């Protein structure tokens, strides 16, 4: 059945990573312990605030929040212990470098700036600025004209479709 | 019988209806594809839009949009890892890796073909067995819905191929977040801290767009400079042999989809998830391991959520009870046009049933054509360098999010979720489970409590119900089986290890 | 589709050129309940006709949550220029006594009350109870009867409270997301009875899938004439009636009078349009069609019945007295 083979799989160089079974990595990622602790705290907070809710019966509103919080806490604890048992992360990988490579930082800053600008400058201006700055930065300053053009065109299309077809008044 | 045939032919004899169906499917594909825009939203817009139209034309358009919209959500899931609707999450899990390998064309082609097949399965079941299924679906008690939600939740540990424990953690966080807001049963405010925006709860669509879309964009930026994968677009339409190979799976999953769609209140999303899970457990030798681009992982959820379209009409047309959100809106449209949805509908306006059946059929054909034709342009989208497309996608997500409730706060949520999702993914907490938790959380919570209330808050009668009621018993055993089949004990017994 | 869009655009331009007064742009309409529900249907039925008389589009959105408090609070915070309309039901009347929100219809001016929704107590067609009396006597004898509910403040909730108070019985309640799901559960035998609005139940009564035991009103309703009015069985209900849900359009109190007049006249004309008549008949609701002071009186009366009922039965956090809500006459 030759034709069906076209839909059969082949990984790089013939090896196929079986993702249906989870194989843990040997080393921790930087900050992994911190993440597990954070999650645990989240669960604890969830449980704490759930105590304020009406309880008493099996069908109270507080049952599931408490249940979910407990699951989070239990799993985080397990995660923590599993992570502790693994080796420390490589010396070369710093927390900041792992979490926040330059590109990501810039985009996040842009996003936050967008959130701030939106109520003030309104949709069209903020979005245009976001897109242009984003594209220009990501392309490292090349193709500025193309970025300006593409942003303008896509924004125009989007606004037209949403404003006139779907009758959505943009912020 | 002859009468019914006449009704069935109504759309075929009307130029206007035919055109509207095709237009609807086309528009639906785009609406479904845009993250944040949902078929439900489009449908409610259309109701007002088509108020003064003739009912038949209005219905033709809406059916088209429905069919196209459900399909559209899977396209962006495959291409950009941004599901256009929760029903497409599972499709994205398998489809996106395929796209990254350059096989987006094949993925979409397969998706389209099986979708059309499943759509017809749904329509056939609708025509043949509607009243029977509708009456049966009424028997589902809150306890049974709870069990269904539990089945969905069990998926959480295995989605995304990551550490199952982390998956469960993410899922539990999702469930916790779904509790934010006003408790639908008692009106009590949970986790709102006096903030009025939190009172409305966290819309899972906002979370989904943020967790998938924005966080995907951010994650992509870590691989700056990596080229977009070149797409191989030679053989889009799957060969006949391939189609037959997946036929048993398609039939199974689409029937599952029809049935779940027929349950009042649950629709394509739950159906797709359960079908995906079912495929993972029953397919011995997937074309690729699940999670890396298994074709079965596209076939199963896609057929299920298309089958659910036909399924959703079953209770709606026979009993006037919506099978899902879109059919709820269609019921509204029927009222506005002077009809009486409800058990009398088939009796007083028999042409309606067959007309809808044929509209859906035509829409499915339109889907086949339009879907396949658009594969090439869609696939080309991935080839656009991500430095350009990601900012546009982000802005698109912003609009889509805003369009849900016209609330700027939603946009902030979305971006917040995006950033959270980004960090989560870095540590191996997959985002799929979190969205699942958000979606299934309310279903779990509300139905658990209803079942408890039915047992007058007494633990023993509550537990008894699981074994005394035949439907509940079946579902409980199914869940037990699901759990047991994961343990090594069982796997050894079956010779799988 | 495009035809309609162009037509609308033309109308807008013409209208704009001709008047230059309110409305100069499209209006936003916020529906406090979800798509497909009774409130949604009524709003979407009247708005397209009202639009024709206004010359501009009213863009409708569902802004659900918190029994309608989200929508109410939102519109209360919009400018009082007539470009934000609240499409609301009777729920805001109970916000203050349940402590849900401090913003209710006191901050609004009713544009138009379109329809009223009367409550009806229904059971499934296989139910052992064939008359209202049987149901009440069963409850009084200690048998557990499970009633459906849609959450505090909803029509089923207040109705059930009323019944419990009058007969001194207690029902076991199961809560659902709306009247529709209650009826579905009833048909599946998961609850014993429920009091819902007639708008939701009418079709099911006609088809025989559910039995109407009593109409919570002092007279029978034409479209379901076979269902007895509750006062025929128990006189004790009379002081609480008329009561029920209502559906209306509201704008902020401070909206200028000329704007209100334009809106009122548009909605009144829409209400009288035969198309809306058709719709109302099909849905089985009671046409109200009141505005201005009549509307305010109606709302106040509805509020006093519901608020005091709830408070007396122990379901309210605050006393209606604190908000100046008077007791209903004769109670």
C-alpha cells in the first residue's frame, strides 16, 4: 500500500521520539523549584480564600474550590520533590537568560505599553504603533517600509471587517 | 416519505438559499478561524441581521456559518497553534507539529475530508434517529453529566505529552480559575475580592486565546531567527486508501460526536476531547506517536466535533431544547420569525426539519469544496516570516477578545494569560490542560452539586446513584476502565509492555 | 447580506442628514441575560422594528452574569446620552435586598416595558400529581419534592419561596443555569416540579410533554386556558398578585427628555406593529406596553411583592425597609 505511506511518519534521521510516554529530563531547568513552590502557594491561597465561602453541605459552593486547591497543593509538592531529586541546572543557564531572552522582554514590554496606551490612544493608533515597532524590532531594523505598509494594510482590513461587518466598536 | 423528499429539495430549488449557504460556509470558515470570534457570536449577530428576511434564507445562512465556523477553528489550531474554538484544541495538538514539519497541507486536507464525512454521519443520524436519541438524551441526569466531565478531566494528565503531574497541576489551576465569579447556583461571589470585573468570571475564550495565542507568540520569539517551515503542498487530498484506513476511527468518533452533541448543553468541545482520548487509548500503532503529529489525532476530534453539529440539532428540532450554544440561538431565531420551537415544531412545520437537513448537507458539500480550495492559501500563511505575522496575530487576538464582551479588561486578561502561559510552558506545564480545566470546571462543579442536591445532600444516596442508575453505572465503569488501563498491571495483562 | 448593509447605510445617511438630532449614531443595547433565553428573544424581536423608527441601528450584545447585575452596573456607568440601553428583566428589583448590588432600577428611567412573564407550576407528563392541590398536600405531608431553581432572584426561586411561605412547606431545590435546563430536567424525571415563566413553558404545555398545574396569577391565561389560576385553588395567593417577570428597555435616569421621547415613541410604534404581535402570541407572554409613570408604578409594585416575600421567608440579607420599599397593599 504505497500511497498510504505518504501519511506515515518519519522523524529526523529515522528516530521517532515517543511522546506518549513521558521521559523526564535529567537536569532541572533554572527556577523550577521556585515554580513548584509558587504553585503550591497558589493552591494554599485558593484554599484559604475558599474558607470564606459558604460551606456545610456536600453541595456547597466551597467544595470544588477546596478540592481543586488541594489537588494543586498535592501535585506541586510532588513536582517539588521530583525536581529536587534531579541534578542542578547547568552552570551556563542563568535564570534570567532562560526566562527572558531579549526578544521576549521587548515584546512583553511592548504588550504592557500597549495595555497602557489603549485606553488613551484608542485602538487604531495603539495597534499600529505596536505592530510597526514589533515588526521593525524583530527584523532588527530592516525592511522598515515593508513593516509600515503591512501593518497599515492589515489594520485597515481588520478594522473594516470588524467595524462594518460585525458592528464591533473598537476601543 | 414523498412529502419529506419535497421538503428536502426546497433549498435546491431556491437560488437565494443555495448562494446563502455557500456564503455562510465561507464566512463561517473565516469567523471560526479568527481567534476570539466564535460561531456563537456570529450566530447571534446574524439573528438580528436577518430579522426581516424570509425564514428559509435566514436559516440557510446560519446553517452555513455553523458548519463553516466549526471547521474554521481547526485551521488556525493547525497553522498557528491558536485554536479558534475549544473544540479545536485536540486538533491543534497533533496538527501543529505537522505544520511545523511542513505538512500543513496534508493535515488540513485530511481534516477537511474527514470533517465532511463526519458532518454527513451526523446528518444521517439526525434524519433517521432523531426522536429516539432525543428522548434517550433526556434521561441523562446531572450525575451523568458530572461523569462525562470527569472523563474529560482524565484527559488532562495525558494531553500535550508533558509530565502528567504537571498537566494535572495546570488542569487544577484551570478548574480553580473557572470558579472565579458568581456561582451560578447560589449567586455567591467566589474569589472576586469585590472587583466587579471578576464577578463576571474569567471567560475561557479569553484565557484560551492568551494561553495559546499570545504565549505561543512569545515562545516563538525565543527561537529568533529560526526560519518558518516550508510547506509541502503536493498531495493535499488524502488518497482513497488513506481515507479507508481511518474509516473505522472516523465512524466511531463521529458517532460519539453525534451523541454528545445531542446531549443538551454539551457540544463539539466536549465531544472532540473525548474522541481524542478514545483514539489515544484504542489506536495501537498510530502513524506517529500522539503529540508529535499523529494523523489519528486529527481524525478523531475533527469527526467528533462535526458529528456534534448534526447531533446538536437532534434535541433542538424534536424537543425544542438546544443541543449546544448555537442551536440555542437558532431557537431564538425561530421564535422571532413566528415559529414555535418545541415538541410541536415537527408537527406544525414539518418542512423545517428536512429543510435544515438539506441545508446542512449542502453546507457540508460546500465545506468540502471551499475547504480544499483554501488549503493552499492557508498553508502559505505559515510561510510568512514570523516576525511579521506574530504582531498581526497578536492584534487579531486583541480584537477577537474585545469582540466577546466589548470589554477592554478582557484584553488585559488575555495578555496576562499569555505571559503566564509563556512561563508555564517554560517549565513544562502544558497550556492545554489549563484551558480544559477552565471549560470543564463549571460542568464538574454545577453537576456535582445538582446530583448532590438531588440526593438531598446525603452522601450515601449520592454514591448509590452511581451504581443504581443504568446510565450512570455504564459511565462509572467506563471511567474505572480508563483509570485501570493506565496502570502497569493492566498493561502487562494485555501484553502491552 | 451586502444588500441589507447598503440599505441600512443609506437609511442612516438619509436619516442623519434629515434630523441631525438624536440618534446621530448607532446605539448600543445590552441584554442582561444569555442568548436564546426569553429576555434575549423579546429584545431581539422588538429592536429590529424599533430601529426602523429610529433610523439608526441598535447593536445588541448579551452581557450576562451576576443575575443581570453586570449589565445593569455597566450601563449605569455609561454616559446618560441615550446611546446605551439596558434590556433588563425583573431581577434588578431584588439586588438591594439580596446585597448583590446597590444599583437597580432606581438609577434608570424605563423606556418601555414590553412583556410580562407569568409563572406557571409544571410537572412532567408522567408525574403522579394531576392537580396543584395534590402537589401541595404531598409536600405538606413530608414527602420530599424536588423543585427546580435558577438561582436566587430568578422567577422560579421567588415563586418557590412564595409557595413555601403560603403553605408552610419546604421543598428540596436543585439549581440550574436557566429555565430551559429546568424544563429539560423535568422531562427527564430528574426533578419533580418547577415554577417557570410561561414564555419558557408554553410550547411544552401545548405539546403535552409537561402538565401545567397552576398559573401564578389571579386569572387564567388565554394561550394555556386549561391551566387553572392558582387563586382558584388557594385564595391565599391573591395578596401577592399580580406578580411575575417583566422585560423592558431602560436608560439612565439623567437622560435628556427629548432623547427619551424619541426612544419611547420608537418602541411604542414597534410594540404596536403586527409583527411584534405575532411574536408575542407565539411566545405566550403577556403584552405590557407601558411606559413612563405607569411603568415605574408597575416596577415598584413588582419590587415590593418580591422583596418583602423574600425577606419574610428569610431569603434576603437586608430588609426592604432600609431601601424604602413599601409592603405590598393588603399584606
